[in-house]
C-alpha cells in the first residue's frame, strides 16, 4: 500500500539544487524515484562534506533507500554501469538501484544523431531527443529487452512513502519550455504519475528554485550578451555556474519572479526552497525582475521579504518558503 507520494521538481531551467533537496529529504521515505530524463541531468550532492555527482541514479542510494529509475526515463546502459561502479567504489549499496522494465534505452545512433542534428539547440549531446522520438514512434528498445540490465529490473512495486525526484526544470519541459529549446520529457510533477501511483496519493510538492536564474544551453530568452554583464559574470564565478553534465558556462540573469510564480502555480507547489542565497550575499548585490522592472534591494533581508510577500500573494497553494545558503542543508 502506498501511504503517500511527495514530489520534488525544478522550477526553473534545471540546476536548482534538486539533488540537495532530495538528499535532505530522502531518509524519510521507502523509495526515491526518478520519473523522466536520462544522463542529460546532473545532480551534485554533498554528504558529510564529500561531494558526489550522479546523472541517472536517484539520490536515495546515498541514504540507503531504494532508488528507482522510472518508466519515462531513458537509460544509457554504458553510463548506467559507470555510475554503478562509481557508487560501489564510494561504498554505496547499488543493489538498491532498479530500472523500470518500461524505460527506454539510448542507442549509440541516438547520440550520434543528437551531436549531428541538435547542436544548434545546445543539447547535452546524450541522445535524449532521438531516443524519446523513437519511443513515441513506437520503435524504441526497452530496458526489459536488454540482457545486461536483467538484475537491475524493477518489479514495479511501490509501497509506503515515496519521494519522486525531478530532473531538469519547469522551463525545460517539452510543453512549457521555450520550444524547441526544451528537453524531450515531462519535467512537471504530473509526469511522476508514470511511476504507477494514483494522483490522489500526492501529498506535498517541493519546488526547487534559485535566487537568480541560470541557463545551460541555448535559449533566445538568455542571449549571449548576458555573459558580458560584469555583475552577472561575478555571479557565474561566485556561484560556480558551470554545467554538471557538460562543463559549459551557464548564462545567468536576475531572478524573474513572474516566471517563478507561473512555475509554482502550474506545478502545484506546497513548499519551495530557494537556494544559493549565499552567492548574492557574498557579492553584495540584490536584484530581481518583477513585471519587467529590475528592482534593487539594499540587503538580502529586504530581498527575501519582497519575495515572500509576493509569492504569498500570488501562489495560493504555497505553504512554505525556505531559503538555503548551504550546499548540504536547507
Ligand atoms: P537535452 O535534454 O540534452 O536534449 O537538452 C535540451 C536542453 O535542455 C538544452 O538546452 C540543455 O542544456 C538543457 N538541459 C537538459 N538537461 C539539463 C539539466 O539537467 N540541467 C540544465 N539544463 C539541462
Ligand atoms: Mg543539474
């Protein structure tokens, strides 16, 4: 019996510290499950001051919790086994990791096609779009048909308390993002229902956000000129805004509150965690966009209060707003 399901989703363009939030919550659950995407994602997790990176395996494994790669995920078999090796070498119990038999497999030809045809969209070159294309064209290969994955196949049972771990973010969603500068999967929390629980079981939806906006990859909403802004450049440096998966420098802009409000409301967030507050505090500039105006604050407290007041006014489902200044805690 499933008691309840909580979901953690990204509210921006990925890289909102979902890994940190999920890792912080994980030990309270029986399962931690990824519902979409593949090794295009990159989660950085700190445990007892040690830094770990995963691309596909959910963060439950770091806390000895069953970790499921769900049916709408896409799996690169080689990089999956590399991740298993990496986790084993770091002392984690990889027998907790299971893949849905329904997940699709990324072929070498998908990666080659991604590199050849999608470079202009600034993809992560992991074969994501061609793999989902073949899935929806009903000509893909599922994990259940891959002999090497046999011992990792999930029995598709869920029970107790379930935490679903999002990948990418609201504005990279196949429907809601700046198409075609999007990823090929459902990044919104409803996508998690593919794991096989009824939507009525959803209890809380945690949204991960950041105190400034970042974009890794091409997007006309994040023009290259942003890289020339001396203040935003300092945010890149201080915030280490380089892609976990691609190593590319991310474009940074001041937080767009209007977009955050839309993402919170459509996602149905009950709780949000706004990270990287320490970056702006160190630099001493406090700005955000609201209704196309760039608003400047004297200090972080004023900026936080402004955010809290406006989100409370505009987001009726939201109960809890937390800020985080720390890579490990909230
Ligand atoms: P794809 O998912 O590799 O096809 O890339 C599509 C777009 O989504 C590109 O702009 C990527 O940079 C972006 N993207 C995909 N996954 C992530 C992620 O985990 N974090 C940030 N951006 C991502
Ligand atoms: Mg990431």
